[in-house]
C-alpha cells in the first residue's frame, strides 16, 4: 500500500475516531489501526502505552496536522516509519522507547527551513482565522523576502493584515511590507502600509516609527514642506525623550530640508546629529545626504569625499553609484588624480566602465598617454619621471603602485610608493599613500593597510 493511499492529511478535520490494537505475532508487534482526524502525537502515546515503551521527543510533533489512517496487520516498526514520513520526522523503535527525532540534522539548514515553512503552512490550514495564521503569514513572508522573492513576500504580508485590529503579527507584517516597499522606492505604496500601521497600533513607539517613515517617503517624493510639517506634528505629539530620538528626527529633518531645497539647513541638521554621536555621521544615510547637500552648495571636492566614504559602507549594489558620483565630482572640482584613485576602487562594480571613461579624460588632462597604461610602459615612464610636474608624477606613481600590486603584490609596490612620497610634497603624496593602502586591503592584509593609513604621508 502506498504512502499516499495509506495516509491522508486532513487539516480541517476536528473529530477524532480511533481504533488501535497492538498485538504480538510470532515475536513481532503488529498493529491494526483505523483512525479519522487523529493527532499523530496522541497516536504515538497510544503505541507507547500498548507496547510498554517510553515516548521520547514528543515536543517535535506539537501542532502537526491530523491524520486519517487505515491499516491492518502491519508491523509497529513500519507504521512508525509511515507516521514519520507524514510528519516529516524520524521515529525509531528500540527495546524501551519510541524516539521521535528531526528528519534532518541541525546542520542541514536548507532542509530545516523547508520543515519550518511546511509547519507554518500547516498552521494556516488548521487555524485560518486565528492570530496564529497571521503569525504564519508573516513568517512565510519573511522567508520569501530572504529568498529574494519580493512579490511573494508582499503577498504574504498583505494577507496577514486582513482585519488587523489588535494584532501584533499584523503590525509586524505592515512594518515589514512598508520597509520592503521603501527599499524598492515604491514610496506611495510604502506610505499606505505605514499609514495603516499608525492607525492599527496603540503602541507609542510604533506610532512614531510609522509617522517618521511616512515623512521619509514624502521627502523622497520631493514633498519636503509636507514632510517638515509632519515632523513638527510628531515633535508636538511625541516629544523626543532620548538622544536616539533626537538624532533620528534630525536625520528626518535633513531629508525633508533637502527635498524642500534647503541644502544648508540639511547640512546643519547632519552636523548636529554627528556632533551628538560621531558614529552616526558615518552611516550611509548620513553620508549620502551630506554628499548631496555639499554638491547642492557647490562644494564638489567635499561632496566627492563624502561619496567616497559612502562607498566604503554601501552595499555592493550601492557602491558603484557612490563611486561614479565621487569620480564625477572629483573631476568637476579639478582633482584628476582623485579620479584615477576612484577608478581603481570601482573595478568590479556595475559602474566601472563609466568611471573608467571619466578616468581616461582625467589622464588626458594630466598629459598621461592612454597607451602608456601597460605595466612595462609605466615602469619606463617612472624611470624618466624627472621631466614630469609634481601632479603628473603623483598620478603616474598611483598608476604604477596599483599596477605593481596587481602584478607582483602590494609589498612589491612599497618601494615605489616610498620613493615617490619622498620626492613629492605632502598634498600630492597622500594619493600615493591611499593607493598603497587600498592595494593591501584588496589582498586582505588589513594590518599592513592600517599601518599605511595611520603612518605619515611622507
């Protein structure tokens, strides 16, 4: 008899009819069993009692779907195997115990995640109108989001917020869907989720969180004055009580001021925020806002440095965007050597080709022959560097240090870097120091890189 014919999961069944007989036939325990809508854990307790054994691991079967079973003359061992298949566990029969064990080892993460997903789906079927079903929907949505299936995640989250009054799981689902939509820059849809969250939750911190998220979305839509007005309302209704509250609202105001066209006000808010805790000034949101404000205030080199700092803490998807902005603004500010440095950092990113075009233009302005980018030609030009101006010599040194590190390792580039630093003024030598430190970082030699960054530029 096949497993499918023998066991049918009846999730909706609520009545229990069970007829169990365990007998010994020629030294083997034999089971006759007819059961409708039976809890598998209760069934195993009956088997343990009838066979004089102790049941172990019963917590693994709590909440499992009910079963319909019809068996005659089957060995107890084979029945336990079938129940194990139906409940995604392993059930071992020993002389003294019936032991329930996980189907997979704790190291089999993928299989355990599938088991968890199956368990949440079972809860949905068993308790469709309960808070447990909303929890299941939220967990299933989170799992889909982890897998990168964003539309499926949103579908689960939205299913969890049907009639969400006084539902912690629905609040979590609204928060998660709103955050996901913010990441996708779907500002209007995100605002709808956070508006529902503000309406459904009685928790004060959630109220503040939802309103600040709405202000963020308004600012991203260019509706700066509306965002500022909402932040004023938040301050009146929920006065900030901790330094963290104050800092988060300053970030919200900085976004809103930028959207309203007040870059100087945005920069002032960011400066106050960083003064309260320097770590906040190094966050990607702060750095990108600062860079945009500085560009708006016609300070391209300062903005380029902010974008460069932003690239060091950005996600891989964001890093290329930060580096192209750094290269563009370095070129606009007349720092062509910085453009060449950014080109090295941009290798392997989605914007590498665009940065390379900016770097080629920078080489032309510096008088560096585009055909001299090969390693051998770089070495030859370095030997005749006395004819070059300091800025041209520094640019060539950056090229050679990077090429040497790539071909022979960062240690091989150290001698050239030191030689160049001794010949050049501090303002030009810093770019060579940066190139050498970056070469060590690419090799994972973090101690050497730190030594270069921390040492003098001469």
